[in-house]
């Protein structure tokens, strides 16, 4: 019974995806909002987000955002 995953995302995961779906006037504004609205260090935010975009539940919840983030990640990996 412990192997069964919950059917949906938690509130924190939904909040991260909603936050990432917003547009920002500058990177500094986004970093500030990460600290103020999510109460996370930007490094931790990006760690959580990177893990989240591999979750199929995240893809089902926010396909446009997750697919965009996956494309960005893959293009950065290809540049290395």
C-alpha cells in the first residue's frame, strides 16, 4: 500500500508550477519574489523545480510550463 503514489500534486508543488508560469520583468524581480512569496532560497527553488518537472503528475497539471522547462533544460545540457 505504501507504493501507491497520491493521484495529484501537493499544494507546494502546485504553487511552484504556478509561480514558474508567471512572467517577470527581470531576473532580480523573480529572485526577490521567490524569497518573499515562497520563503525559499532561489537555489532551493530551482532544485525543487528541476525535480518536479520530471514528475508526470506535474506534466498533467501544467503541461505548457513543464514542457517549456524541459526544453530549456535540454537545450542547456546540449550546450555543454
